[in-house]
C-alpha cells in the first residue's frame, strides 16, 4: 500500500506532486535548520570569538529576504497546487484503453458494496477491475461518512449519505491491491479493508460471467439486510436485480441504514462491535 | 427520577476505566482529607478558590492543564500500545473502548491541556508585562477558569459513569447523531465543551479588553512585548471563533435532544454543514493555541540571546496576518469531499500563504540569535528544539495544503504525525518553555536545571521516535483511528512509535521530578531579585512572586523592552528611586462567584447528559442566582494602605540593588 509505488496514473501524479513539493520545500527548510543550529552553537555565551551585536535588531535587507524566501516558495508551490488541483480533480476523466467500467460504490456499516450496473453484478469487499480501462466511480454512503481510498491508485474521496461523489481512476498493472476507509465510521471501521483485484481486460468478461451465475440476488430487500451494522469477513457476490439500486440509495428512496440496536436504555448501548468479536 | 441513569451506567465489566477511576477517586479523596485534616481548607478557599488575582488564576489554569496532560498522556500510551499489539488480533482494547480513548485523547489535549496551559500563561504574565494591577474583569476571569474546570470534570466523569464519545474529537455527524451514537458519550462531549467553551469565551473577552484598555503609561501598541501581541491576536480569534463552536454544538444537541435535523441524514439535514462550521472554528483554534506559543518563544529567544527581538514590527505584522488569514482556510480539512478544483486550489493556496508570516517568524528568531550571547537555560533549549521541529511540521503542513497530495494523505497517519508535530513541537514545547521561564516569577524560586534539561532531551528525542514512524506509516497507506490492522508493513513502525512513547513518558517523569526536586530545594533555588534571567519586559521589574498589586507604581514605559531600558538607564546614571510617595491601592475583592457558578454548571451539565430534568432546572437556577447575587454586591474592592505598599516595595528594591545585569555592559 506504499504511496510511492503507484499502480495507476492518478496515484502516480499524486505522488509525483507530493515528492516534488517536499523537495521544493526541503531546498529552504534544510538550510534554515542548519542555520538555526549553527547560529545557536556559534553565538553561545561561552564562545569568546563570537561578536556580541546587541544593536543588530533591524535590517531592511534581511527583512526583505526573510519575507521573500517563504513568499517565493509559496508562489512556486501555489502554482503546483493550482495546476495539480485542476489536472487531478477526482472527477476529471482518466482516459484508458477499451470501454470505461462504471462502478457504483456504497459504504455500509462496515463493509464496501461495489455495484457494476452495466454488468448487472455486485460484490462486497472486493473490487475487481480490468487493467488499463478507465474506471468511472460514483460513490455514496448507506449511513455515516467514510472515505474511499485505494492508496496505490490515488485520490481518496468521501462517501456521504444522500450525496454522490465522482472519482475516475485507472489501474495499470494486473495484481492485488488493497483499499480502505480513511474516515472513522464506528466500531467496525478497521474492518473496512477491501481487496482490489486488477485482472487482464481479457479475463474481465469471464469474471463477470462467472460472478453473474451466483444465486444471491441484490435487490432492495437483500440490500437492507446487508446494510445492518456488522462486519463481513467473506467476499459475497451478487447478481444485480435492479440497475437503479444505487440511485435509490443515493436519493434516499431507500432510507439510511439503521444504527446500533439498543439493548438497554442506559448510557452504554451494545453495538455491532460486539458481534465483531 | 434519575433520567437515563441507572447501575448499568457503571462499566463493571471493564476493569481498565474502573480501576483508573478508582485510583483517581482515591487520590482526590486523599488530597481532600489531607487538606481538611491539616487545616489548609481556609487557606485554599481564601487564597486560591475564591481568588480573583490573575496570577493565582493563571497558576490554577496551568495546574489543571498539567493534571489533564497526565490523563491525555495515559490515553496516548494506551493507544500506542494497542496499535503496537493489534496486528492481526484485537489487541487488548475492544473497539468501543479504543474509540472512546482516541476521542477523549483529542478532546482533552486540545480543550483541557493546550487551551488552559496557554490561557494560564497569558493570565499570569500579560498584566505584568503591560505593567498593570490586574486583568479587566477579575471575577469574570475566575468564572472562566472554573467553567473550564467543570468541562474537564465532566469529561473525566464519563470514565466511570456512562461512556465518552466514540466519534473522534470533533464528533462528526451523522456518526454523532442519535441514530448512530445513541449512548451518552456524545452528550458528555458536547456539554463539556459547551460549558468550558463559555469559560474560554469569557477568558478571551477578558484578555482582549485587558490588552486594549489596560496598558501602563507609555505602553503604546508598538512597545508591547511580543507575547502581549500574540495574546491579543489569539484572544481576538477566541472571541471570533468560539461562538461558532458553541452554535455548532448547540445545533448538534438540538438534533440529539429535540429531534431537529441540522446534520442528520434525513429530513434535509446536511453533514457537510457541520464539517464547514466545526472547521471554521477548528482551524482558527490551532492558531489560538500556537500564537501564544510564538509569543513565548519570542520572549525567550530575545531574553536568552541578550538582544531585542529582531524585526519587531515585522513580527507584529506577521502575527496579525496569521490572525486574519487563519479564518480563510478551513476548507483544507476536507479537500476530499469532492468540491471543484477551483475551490480546492484557492483554499490550498490560502493555507500556504499562512506559511509566509510563519516562516518570517522563524527567520526573525534566527536573526535574534545572530549576534547574541546565548545562554542555554532550559527555556532556550525548548525554543531551539521548537524551531527545528516546527519547521518540519510546517513542511508537512504545506504539503497537505497541496490538494493532490492531500488526496493521498488526508486522514492518514501522516496527518496524525503532522498535527502532533506542530502541536507538540509548537504548542507544548512553547508551554513548557513558558512554564520554565515564568515559574520563578510565579513562585519565587527557579526550577532545577538538570532535571529540566533531561526532560527536554527525552521529550525532544521521544517526539521524533514516536512521530517520524507515523509519517512513514502514513506513506504506507495507513489511515488513522485503526483499532486493529492486518497489514504487515505497518507493524514495525507501530512498534517503534510505541517505544518512542516510552521515551516521551520518561520526559514527562523528568518534568515531574524537576518539580518535586525544585520544591524540595526551593531555598537553594530562591530568586530574591525578581529577575532571574536578566529579563527585558516589565514582569521582571517586580518581585517574585509579585505582590497582589503587582507594581507599587505603574511603571513608566519609554521604549521597547521596557525593563531592560530601565536597567540600562539605572546603570548609566546610577539612579535609584528617590523616596517615592506611596499611595493607597484599591484591589478587587475575592469572590466565590466563579466556583459556585461552576458547581451549579456541573450539576446542570451532568443532569442534561442524563436527562434528569428537575436537576437541570435546579443547576440552571443556581448558576443564574449566583450571578444575580454577584451583580448586587456593594463592596467590590478593598484598599491596601500606602504604608503596607511601601513596606513591600522597599524589600523588593533592597533585594534588587545587588543585581548584576548584562544591561549595564551595553
């Protein structure tokens, strides 16, 4: 999950900006730290060779320099930020080979649901994508907020109930990656890690066909069961009954997921976290 | 009768909070019994609890912060151990407990450690630096402190009665709404902050008024010590920002108590509204904390370099620039919400702009040291340690202000490392520097230098060993608030961080030892001159500890570094005061208003949390009645006769005569 080992163009661009910014800043930070330590050492009271200059309290030239150094750095970095924000807007297209794959992501308490509306399938806690294709993600949440984050593909984004965020990604190399949530969402939060299988574009239709053979069907009723608080250790897959399911969730036609079941009226309700263990 | 409160509120099944709570309870009871048996109660009541003396209140603020630092620090130790052991296992803390701990850690460290520490130092020092006898509203000052203490008490009560929030220190909805957090945890959080927030606001109004209206003769704005400027900026921010927090939490409470829908998922509530509002307070908040720390470093660096602060006007400008810009950057806390690129870029650049005045400050401290004669006493060590550490925190801060980089680092361990880097390296180091620097002023004896230096080095190294690994874990994709994890690559860094925590703990122990050793050796460490560091500003012109009226005469200020200036002139003209005419001094009377008001506020807060409505009414009426009684009192001042002032002041002058100062060598 190393950020410096990107597996797609978005992550590569994100981490390039990250590394470049660090080096731009190091160019002034390192000399400054050295100067602090050097001045502090040289002007120690016990050093008789250092000249005491109590009247050196203002110098227009020094002021000029000390305002300009950070200002110039920020102007440079501000440019990086402006250009980077526009090029790497999460909703900006990421051209790829073959036709784009539409994926609808729903964060549940405490698992991830991935709906492939065009393929009429859905998976939980595994995201399978073809290498090289543009991935058009639409994201929402069944209840509380989360962030969707695949470190090696880049660009974390919020999932919020009643709202849809957009994110375009591309995975370039076949292999297994991991994703997770970055926004604390309750007791099962650490178990919201999910697998990302990047497979060859040729194998993708086979995977879709195999997945579609499952008996489990995702519709409003089974979705409501799925959105109960709890942790999913397995990797269930579904045939998608209604391709508009995501819209029903995002527009709150399916009401937000319930919270913990109250066991007692007292201050410490027992929550889903207990079943987790 | 007791609302939601019954025996199931006590976590009998969880040994850790129960034992911790029992120990604390026994300790408190033990101290109380000792106080009563030894007959210290009248002293405590008259000299401290009802005191409206800004110095006493400042000391009590710092004491509160220190005690809460131990509580928040214990939380930190538990978290670091949990993350070190919870690899492919549940560790030793179940989620509902771990989640309370990180929420409490954040809440306590910001609201009940950092805030009272800096407000305490400002209270203690600012009136002295301004050359005045007290703050603008002495009784209100006491109210502010006691309300802050109420908040701290409620947070600690949640340890054994009920639960604390499990939502993180900002209690984001919808997780913090009733449907997802039905317990009393969020209520404990919100009511503690509402009550202590009133205290903070009151303290802010008081200090702003003090700086603006109560300066001694000749102390115009551009002669004020830097700490007074940062106090002004910080308290302006408090006055502007804390009402936002109060309003935001009030809306959350309306959602939870009366079925409103400000931030719910349903019925048109908007969670992002909460995000915006809480950060509109939350970002200025970090500058509320760090600006006073900048002021402390300015005082310390200048004093121990034996020089006037370099580029004073530039520093003032930088401080006020930070004060204003800090209100315009809140959105950088949620770049990942999917706003458009223009919004992200504008807020990203605005955030970077704050780095300019901050960088200027660093360079001005650097050039203050240039050509100085630097004495490496403990406060100066903290300051140099701060400068080095804070630059690194600034670098990572500007990094997360670049939206595309933030898309990778948002809410990661990298971010956790960043804000600890600036809050520990900036605020905490500053608080410790100020503590070491002004302790002799408050108590009349110095702190032991050897333990102080040991504390610095352990804390300094411990900080790096704890938080550098968290930067790396963040670069490895680890997000924050993980109760357990299965990623092998994160494990070694979590173990190193836990070891670093052990080093930090040794630092804290050294700090405690320093206090113990210094109190035992106080006669040897006694400072009779009132000016142990060869200081430059007016707080050093009076005795240590200062008399209740601070100055027998309001000092006459003729330039920057007022006291240094006086010393130079005194040396050059070998002048002493010629038989001054002492006059009666009027000082504000002690008042139990603050304590009584906070007592009722505690009852009201507790009752609100547990829905005990009759008790809410009782507490509310009590608190209100306290104010009415206070408003009707006839005698609010007492007179210290001129002879007594003269006697106290002559002793001070005698002690000071033998003072050898660098000031004369100029």
